[in-house]
């Protein structure tokens, strides 16, 4: 079983911002010498190589079987879908929810409501945002407040194994000195001592809390050490162990969680389970940056955009395509220009699919098709995309291969004035359409234009209005051009009488073009698209 745990939804007051809510953080450079201590697991080789933060290199992803895995948020949701639909892994996703912490308590007191009520409010808001972004829900949510007895038992196990201690004040701390040189698997070298308040009851400055003694007016639970609540790191260790036991295949999260959060999770789980290697693979994603600035998007810097506000301008499909254009491990620049570029490229993909489908229906006239070239290009693209996805989920390389296929297809679909003679080649375009739609469906993107013109309901309404307008114009134009069995002077007179209708159709087309809508009159139909969205000139790296 491929056992994977997604880090807690900690600090829910920040979850609605794109930076935290989408799980995008920057990559940290760390020494790769630690790879020699890594134990390669035995089991099923998925065929995928992943960048493992434990070894600082790409390792073959080997799991107990191809039966289960987990990831979350947009970038990790894409990885989750790829593992499932390309490499045949059945995903089991567990998401821990921190529904009690310092920030929740402080904000709840300010709002004069209970911490539980506030946590529930933000949890539901988060779930709605994830659904709006088309992120697949986890197999199970596990809340901290519903697992307090299990957390207490986990802490007791760590104490019994000699790696934690309680204090007279009712706190419990992990004893880092007992961990020795095993601490620091993700960050290489453990950081030096940190400054502590004068009244700290820790034995050593770097020790971290497993249980916090209750403060006045705080929510608390009874424990062997007195009233209190769990520390943050112990929550994830307990929840993941409840589901996956002593062996975890993949742990995913933002790179800023590598230390201290994931490092402390490793320490806690390995001493509790008394195992040499609790987690086999750690996947970390990069920050979302504000374009043109060397700073991440975050609520604390007040440079964020909420998911709800974002979706008023752009759709979840556009954001997914934006994410596909960079490695999940890299920092990613967010800005209106980068989002517009992603939208136009995605619209270009839809334009090609629409033209290819029109050709299949006999509605698009073009010259002879080099069918052999397109079949070869499709075969090459299939192999290139799978190889890219198997190489640490290299979606930018996969997208470039798809766009190059579209470029080749568009070159073959150049429209000519007259209906061509000779054989047609609809089958190859059917195969290309099917493959392209399958690729985008795999990563959670729909190629229906109304899905990514913008994210609000008004855009779908506008799409329908334009659709009806183009359909009405087509009927008028077909009526104006239809002469039945009339010939000679009678036919000429009929066309002359109907000329104002044709002129009105041309005027409407020109007026809509001024608003960014291009109408194309085919042999027996009319299609429309947004201007500036063609992909035929896009090549890898352009």
C-alpha cells in the first residue's frame, strides 16, 4: 500500500489566501550527502522518479503495492491525479486539520465566539475553496480535537521510550539531545540554539513542545501532566500513525514545512515506532511569489489574493494550466500578465480542438493532410509526455510536447478558399483530439471554453449569449446565400435583394471582432473564438 500523509491544515485563518491555500512554497538548497543513509524501500516500482527531500536527489518511487497514495491542494492535486490515472496508483488521502492553536484562540476571543465555532467556520470555507479549485477531496479528514486521547497516548509512548520529559508546569517537551545525530534528516544540519524566555522550563533551548499547559481562559483537555492541549508537530505524527502505522511512503507539503515541522514529525514517529526510517519520500513544493518581487504571497505580508476574489477574474482551469507551466518544486510568479498568458494558451488549445472537430465534420476546408506526419507526431508526443511525467512530474516538459503537437496540427489545418479535392483524414485528428482531451482531463482541466473564460457565472451566461448570436447570424447568412433552383438573372436578382442581409452579417462580425470575438464562416457552419488565443505559433520554450 502506498501510504501518504498530507500536512495539517494549520492556522486556518490563513487558509483562504492563494499562497497557503494552494500549497505553493520555495525550494531550499541542502547538502545531498545524506542520501547514503536512506533505506530504499522494497515493493512495487511505480516507474516514477521523484525528488526526495530526504536524499536531495531523484529516487525511484517504490511502494508496498500500487494500491494507495495521497497529496492535496492544486499542485499536489495534479500529482495525485497523475499517479492515479497515468501510473495506476489507487490514492488514499488523509488530511489532518488543526482546529485548535494559538491563532484560533486569539481570533475567537476577539470575535467573542468559541474556538470550535471559528475553526468549523474556516474549515467549511476552506473546503468550499478547494471544491471551487477542483481539488479532489481527501479520503478522510481527521481533526485534532477529535483525537486528543490518541495524541496523549502517543506522547506517553515517546516518554516511555526515553525521548520526552514533563515539567512541573505541566508541559511536555521532546528531548532533542536523546535523538543525537539522527535529527536533521531534511535540513542537513540541526540549527543552533534559539533564544528562550527567562521562565522557560525546557532542559535545552531546541527542545519542542508535545503538550502545552493550559493558560487562563484557554480551551483545554485533561492529561496525565495536567490540563492543556497538544503541540502542533505531535498532531500530524499521531494522525498519520492512526491510519498508516509505522511506515509512510510519501509525505507532501510546502518547503517551509520541511523544518521544523516535518523534521520534528520524523523524530517523533521514529522514536515512538522505534523504526529506522518512518517516511520514505518527502515531496516539497515551492512558494507562490508576487511577480516582480522577491517575496512570497502570504497574508502576513498583505500581498495575497483570496481564492474567491481570484475566481471572479480567472477560472480554476486557468490556474491549473498556470501551475502546469512550472515544476511543482520551483517558485512560481503570480501576476495578471502571467495569468492572462496562461488563459490565452489554454484558449488556444480549445481553438485547435474546435477546428480539428470541425474538420472531422467536414465543416472546415483545408488542403491535403500529411496524415503520416501527424500519426508519427502523436506517437512521439505520447511517449514524451509519459517520460516527462515519470521524471519527477515534469509538467512543463509535458505541456511543451502537447503544444508542439497542436502546432503541427494547426499547420495542417490551414483554411483554403475552396473545398479541396481528394481523400480526407479525419481519423488522425480524432485520435489527436482524444489524446489532448485525455491529458487535460487527467490533470483536472476541462477544455470547454466556458470553463476557463473566467470563473464567475456571468461569463457562462455571456458565452451562451454569444453562442446564440452566432447561431442566429448563421441562419440569416445561409438564408441570404440560398438561391434554390434559381439560375441566371433570377439568381443574380435574388442575391442582390438579399445583399443587405449579408452586409449586416459582415458588420456584426466586424463589431464582435472589436470586442475580441472572432467569427469564422465555414462551408456549412460558423464558429467563434476569442482573439489572441491561437496556439499554432507556440513552440517548446517560446
